[in-house]
C-alpha cells in the first residue's frame, strides 16, 4: 500500500493559466484533474502511458467541477484524486483541489471514463488493467 | 427578437485542440462553451466585454459536460447556448454542441455563474445588466 | 487563383486566451498562426486533414513571433498567411496578424516545417502534395 | 550564489498538451519556457508575482523556438533558463529543454521582454528590480 500522499499531485498555477480576471481560468481545472489522475495511477504502480501504449484509452464521458475559491498565479495547488468506481465499462474519479499555503479548498470535481480502443470504440477494460485498478476503489465521503 | 440562429457560435476544431487520442481534448469544451456564451450575449445586444469593462465579472462557480461523441480536427462545430436561470446572484447557461456536417450531438453542458467585482467578491448583478439578461431566460427542455 | 482574401483567417480573442495582464497570452499566437495555415491550405484547395490522413504531418521545426501591439478579449483578428518556401524536406510560412477594427499590426511571425511520417521520422513530401503546394510559394516582402 | 540546478524547472508532459501527432504540441513550449523563467527568478530570490504586484509586467516582445526532438506524454522535461541581457527597457532569456531520461535536447528557445505598466505602456524597469536582475546576466554560449 503506497503512502496516500504519494498520490497527490503538486503544481503551481502557471502565468499562461490565468485570465484577465486575474485568476486561473476555469477550463484549466480539468487539465489539473487529468494530471492528478495520471499521478494517482503512477503512485499506485500503474502507468497511464502503458495503458495508452496497450491500445486502451480512458475516454472522458463526463466532467463536473465546483469552483469554491479562486486560484492565482504561482499559487501552490495540491490535487487529491480518488477512484470511486471501476467497472469494465465505466470508471469514476473524484478530486479535491487545495491551496497548499492555507489548506483551503479551491474546487471539487469528478470525471467519468469509458475504456475505448484507438478508433474510439467503447470496449471492456481488459482484466489485466481492470483487476489492479478495481482493487483501488475507495468509497466517496 | 433576434434570429435565434445568430446566437449560435460556429467554430472549427483547431489542431492544437486535439490530443494523442486523435480527438478534441475534453478540457477544450468549456472554452467553446464560454465562447458560445459570449456570442449568445452579442447576438442579444449585450457585450461581455462591456460587462467586464463596467467592473463586473460572471465568475464560473460550476461546470458540467457530458461527452456524447468525439470531435475531430477541422470538424465544424455549432455551439447552441441558452440562458435558463438569471438572478442577481446566480446565472445558469446550458449548451448543446453539434457536428455541423451531420447534425450529430457532440456534447451537452451547463455552467453556473456568480457576479463578482474585480477583486472576486460576490455582488448582486446591477439592475442595468440583470434586467435585459433576465428577459432572455428560456426554459430548459 | 483564389481570391487572396479567402486565405485570411478571421477570429475573435477568446476569454480563455487572455492572461492576468488583460491581453491575449503570447503562447496563443502560434495556435492562431497554425489555424491560419490550415485556412490558407483550405482556401487553396488543399486540406491539412487530408495530408494528415495520408500519413504525412508537417511537424513544426522552428517558430518565431514578434509582438507589436496587444490583442484584447473579443478583439477581431485577421491572420494573413503566406508560404515563402516549399521544398520536399522543408517548408516555411510567414504571418501577419492584424486588428480588424483599425487594421493595426498585432504581430508578425514565421514557422518552419519538416514533413514526417506517423512515427515522427522526417521524410520527403510526396510529389502529390509537394507540386500543388510549391506552386503557391510567394516571395516574402 | 544559488546552486544553478535550483533554477531548473522540472515538469512532465501533460496529456492535454499532446496533439494528434502523439507529441507535445509546439505552442506548449512557450508556456514551459515562461514557467522556467518564473522558476529561475524564484531560485534567484526574485518573485515574478511580486514584480506583477508592484505594477510592472515583463511583456513578451519576441519569441523564438527551435524544435530538435519530440516530447511525448508523461516525458520528464527539464527547462534550463538563462538571462542573457537585462537593460531598463529590454530583457532577454534563453532556454534549453532537455529530456530528463536520456539528457537529449528537445528544444532551444529565446524570449525578449519589455517592462510595461498595468495599461501595457512601456516603461523603464525600476532600479529596485533592474539591479538584482542585471546582476544575474550570463553570457550566451
């Protein structure tokens, strides 16, 4: 069992990610959530690059974000990822984004995924991937 | 009453918007929805630039996207925007993204907004903006 | 000979493309130049999608941008593209970005390309693409 | 004198940064160079956030990138930044991007900057910023 802290992605808000409101643009959050998901897989001994290289993609079928507080340029952000559902045809992750300076909640979110082949056709996630992934499902709060 | 078709944003999927799955990356959809919202305002005689210039922003407080079918490089996409709620402290838009070649549904989505000042503090939307905007609320399907 | 005006890409600066300086972020200009290049090809009866579908990519090997004047949210921008060199192993485009309201010059730029296969290996551009493209070379000013 | 290694930004190629060629899209490199510049300033005891907060921006006036080798999803990249010119009205940084696995050169680049005020008007960089920055100029190779 890896230290759960290893599964946290630490990032800094890039200047390019801000908008003219002076905050991180909302469309950047799904990018951070995706990077958090990749880091979570790595921390659990799974590589999203290997999954892709084997011809399977986890296409995003649904996305939800609740924005609680702004993030600003150069803020240190922690992306906490949890897998809450893993079936052969559907997977769901939830996310909590925290400001690392004061621990304040920036945003929560979730993403749903369907396994697909290289042509984008839905398929059953091969057992070789499903078994180790399903073992990592946590209950949502 | 403007022709509702004027409120539709027409765009082409940019090469930079694709990812290595060969499709438009999911984080681009909120960018298209935002551009659709700006076009919708313009078509109804309202300018988001003017709203911003008056010191009011419509910060995004919530975001949801359901992905139905992939969009590919150079696909022509139509973003249909509707305002479904407009109160002084909360606004909600819904979106339908269609492939212009065959009319197929690419994605649906919604966004929630809170009016804020330049420092990001929530405020009541000034009447001068609220009245014309509230007059444009449509019922969701 | 197509009307050269058809080869001009017209776009509006998206909100997501601004940064906290209140202007379009500089990394967006290469995206606009790329979209201009795709439009230029289309206007000349060539489709970058078809080139890609045939297994050939025009990988970017060099990029240069001079920023003359800021572009702001919702500004209408015209991207003028010209091909100034086309050989079997190297192609070069130059760009002029104008503010459509007053015709002012926003930026100039250039991009260099090498034809590659799907694995990214350099190759000679097939004659079927090179001949029609080479016929479109214009002298730089 | 800080360890020069502290001035190196380490990043991983995000999935969202890839394109349908299966490589990091070329417009992402200026974003990485900017993040490298911010890290370089931090490593030398300077904060770009503080410079911005004082009302001074280092607007990008020129940009150049030479792409040597592709970067792929999840590749570990090191961005080496050097300041090669610092005057009150002009600054120039150069960059080397390396693949951290094999040390291979991914890209080289440069960026030119002019100090501006919040309205985007060019100004002389205040002595309080110029002096510590000018002390860090290195000769290009």
